[in-house]
C-alpha cells in the first residue's frame, strides 16, 4: 500500500531532522540560541511514540524513535554542558 | 483502543515541541546557533505526513502537521531574516 510506504518515508525524514542540529552544536560548541525545551518535549513525545510502537509491534516506529530519542538526548546534554555564549 | 489514544497524544506532544524554540527565537532575535536544516527537513517530512494524513483521511494527523509546518516555516523565516550573531 503506497500510503504505508509514504508514512514510513515521512517518519524516517522527520526522525533524521535533528541530526544537522546535533552536528552543528557539536562542531560549534555554541548552544545559546537553542531552546532546551524542544529536545526535552521531543524526547517525552518520542517515548510515547516508542510505547505506541511497542504496543502495535511496529518495527520502523520503534527503530525511528529509539534513534531520535538518542539524538535529542545528545542535544540536551550539549545544551547542559557547553558554556552559553 | 488505548494504543490509538496514546499515538494521538504522542503526535500532539511532538507537534508542539517546536513552539518553545519559535518563542525563544522570536523574543531573543538570536538564531545563530540554530541549524536551518532542522526546520527545513521537518517541513519536508511533515508535508509527507500531511499527504499521508490526507490519503488515510486522518484528521488529527492533518491538523497536527499543518500546525507544525506553520511553526517550522516561522522558524525558517526568522533564521533567514534575523541577523546572525
């Protein structure tokens, strides 16, 4: 079904969206302008997605959300440990 | 079904996650540390989600993605128009 494949591609794209921000923050070590609440809320929301994925036993949903939770957690860690400025 | 409700809550939470970043960028007018690629990729991915939502005629999916596309487009606009620094 083409809709399901489209949904999988959409999920993969939105899951990967945080990567450029993680790379930029890691390279520049500047995180002043980033709101910590975006990754915090995303991690919370993606934990819900993960539970949902486990409930319906949907492997792409589980993998995509595990990956995104890891990336957003890295961003939260950088926001906390890099000096602002 | 509890899984569907959990999925709806998860979608609502992840859709709202960008709001603090939009508010912070708007108030501070500082966007240097934000990667423009995160909202750009998110808008692209959410357009796919929107098409998927229209195909399966899922109102929560359509509404959540319309809202998120608008918020991320606002962030892209701020990234382009505010001076960096």
